[in-house]
């Protein structure tokens, strides 16, 4: 018996810790999905400017038709975003990365009904994803649309009218040969996988949750992959091949939007609405609430922005109070807190990014607070776009790409 325990202990010690499944191959060079190739806003060094304004380091600025809050994605010389004109008419837009010229627009099929929206939401909030051959965009009631790089429709998957009281929000996940997304609503909630090549439904798993706007992530936990969904009341993991629920951890609040981050073998899931943030060790089975939650904060998590892990630290911004918090990632111990600008309820929507030893938080007024990463609160500067900014930026080849309420902007040296 002792020998068996020693063997199991050694196996556990040498097992690969859980990690985010990042973009591979050529996709690592670009920004092909929500939160970039790392899946969590981490950027490799590349001579990115940390200061900008209307006149400083502004390469180009072009008008974007329609309304939308989806973040830009980038592949080679193309930038893709989504937009909506009257709620019913929704489209993917393609821009030239060199000068911002609009190249084409691909319309989604009309939705059966037009959703009612929260004041900060739009009918084009979900960030698209690309595999370098097609662009996949989720449009709420208008379904999931796939188009090629010329804007020609490849397929359309409709899942009918939705009933989420703030409208659509979560972005799709590209995992191997499939697009995975979930829809939490007042009835018929689900998480589903659609074949990227054909649009055929591969699996669809019912969910109990009735509200939420998050984005799933794919992680590798030991010798298996898991799709993590942080939603109402609980964080759940699914088998990406079958859709079977693997484990769940309770502790979230009712309305959850942030996308989890992964580091140090843990999944970090802010529960939304200033509730707790959970640090969960994945890889379990069944209800792991009492066994796999390593630590949790009592309150203060963001409602909309996602967390960011850089080195040993977890960074959050409480968008109800405009306060940034740095925690020890492995213990949850508070390292520092600092206010970012004036306190504003629901004042941040974009998720933070980290590059070259700095963490960047952008608020809804287009102010980007540049902080030195590390164990002290050190605000280096504040950059201003002077326009409402709800979308998270994309970073490629030393250039920032911001989507504001009315414009697409390229910033570089």
C-alpha cells in the first residue's frame, strides 16, 4: 500500500500542470481569436509603443460602419470585426491592415427576432475567430456564420431565437476542427460544437444556467483536454470531443461574463458583479467544489473584463469601482490595489493585455492606464483615444489595433 501511494504521489508530481491551449503554427504570429494567440491577452515582445494619443504614434484611423463591440482579429494583411446596422442586419467586415481600407462586408442571414439589448451591449459584441482560411462569427439570434477570406458564405448554423435578457455576448472558440460556443438563456440553454469545415452540429449539451455572456476556453489538464465554461453559479468543464460534463465547481454569482485565465496549474474564474474570484485546480470529476478550489477572494471580481496572469501575479480590475488589484496567483494573497482614473460604475469593458513588462487597462472612455507589472502599484502613464472604447485591442507586429465606438485605429512607432 505504501509503495502504491509513493507511485501515485510521484506521478502527480511529474504530471503536466494545466495550461491554456494556445494558438499553434502560423496562428501564433497573428491575433486570430478573442484575447490573442495566448487566449488570455499575453503578448510576446515586439517593440510595441506604450504611449499614444490623437497625434502621437497614430498610424491610421478609419470610420467603421454600423455599431459593434467585437474586438479586432488579425491574420496576415487582414483585420476582421463584426458590426450591426439596425439589429436585424449583422455583418463581418474585412479591412486592409496596411491602411485601414474596408475591403468587403459579408452579411449574416436575418435573425428570426431582434434581441433586446443592455445599454452597453450590441448585436455584434462577440469577437470572431479565424483559422486562416475562414472567419467564424457568432451573431446571437442570427446564428453562427462562416465566410472565406473573400467574404463568401461557407455555411450558416442557426440555433433559433435566444432569450438572454441583456442580448448576445460570448465569443466562439476554435478547438481543433470545431467551433465551440454556449448560450445561457431563460430556456433551452446549451453548450455546442459545430464542425468548422461543414457547419454540421457535432454535439449539443443542455445547461441549467439561465443567464450569462462568457466565452469558453480550452485547456490541457494532465493527459486530457477540457473546455471550461464559467457561468451562472458554477464553473463547468466539458469533454471537447463528446460534450460530456467532466466536473463542476460552485461559487460564481448569477451574472458572469469574464473569460477565465490559466496559469500555475490553476483556472482563474472571476464570478462577475464584484463577487468572488475562484482559483480551481482542473482535472477532477463530478462536484469538485470542496476538493479543487485552491483559493477564492471574498469579493471584488470584475463584472465584464477578464483576468490576466503575468508571471507570478493575477491582475483584475473591478469595473464597479475602477480599482485594479494584483494578487499572488498561487495563493490569492492581495499584493496591491490602486484606482485607475475616476471611480465609475461599469466603467471598464475591455480586458487587460500585457506586453514587455507592462499591463494595459483600457476604460470605456478610451483611457489606457499603463502599469508596470510586478509587486508594486506603479502607474506609468495614461493614454487617451478620446472616444468610447468597449472592445479589447489586438496586437500584432509591434502595432496596436483598437476598435472604438466609431473607428478602427492602428497605433505603432
